[in-house]
């Protein structure tokens, strides 16, 4: 009986604390993922000024638009890779003249 009470108390405590951090989460849709990456890119003033376009298909994100230097392409790729749910980044940015 004592074991049962201890287990019940532990279970009650865990349930009242909420779900554990490792609980299964639904992956974002491609539209949600593209919006999240777009928001992350727009969080950088330099990249926001470029007006980049973001799309996603099967969690593979594509970034398109013009850049004035290669570092902008590198920075955009790094930011996109950090967004949860992104599996791969295709960076199609091109040099503006």
C-alpha cells in the first residue's frame, strides 16, 4: 500500500507540473515554417531591406532574392538553419548589380 501511495503521489506531481519537455510535438506545416524563417530573416535589418522571399516544401526552405555581398547570403543561410523544423536550406540569392 505504501508503494502505491508513493507512486500515486509522484504521478500526481508530474501531471500537475505539465507535460515534459520531450513530449511529442506536431511539426510545423510548410506555410508555418516559411513564415517562421521569413520572420527570422526580417529580424535582421540588413536582410529585411533586401526583401527576400521564403518558401518551404517538406521542411526544405528556399530563400530567394538579391544581395549586395556574399556575407548576406551566408548570414541568411545561418539564420534559416536555426529555425526549428528546418531540415535543409536552399539559398538561391543572387548578386544585385
